[in-house]
C-alpha cells in the first residue's frame, strides 16, 4: 500500500513541478518602441549585382523569367 502512495506522491510532485515551470515564461519581444522597425533595413533586389540599381532592367528580367515559366506561352510556340 505504501508503494501506491509513493507513486501518487511522485506523480503529484511532477505535476506541480511542470505547472510551476510553465509560469516562468518570459515575453519574447522586449523593449518594443511603438512605430519603430527594430530589424535591419532591407535593400531593393535590384540594388545589388548584376543590376546595380537599374530597376527597369530588373523588372524586365523578372517578367521574362515569369513568361518562360508560363506553360501556355511555352507550348503555344
């Protein structure tokens, strides 16, 4: 009978330990400043090589690539 009681005490202690451990969660966002972006600034995709800031060339390249992936246009020729 004392073995069963010891088992229940162990289960109860484990339950209490898990409940207390769940209360210690810290907030993941600390020092949020309202209206301020906290990450790194993004540069446009066309600002780097091979386009070197030429937005029109970048857009033409993207449009060409998109059209070459279009099955209707590829099979029509």
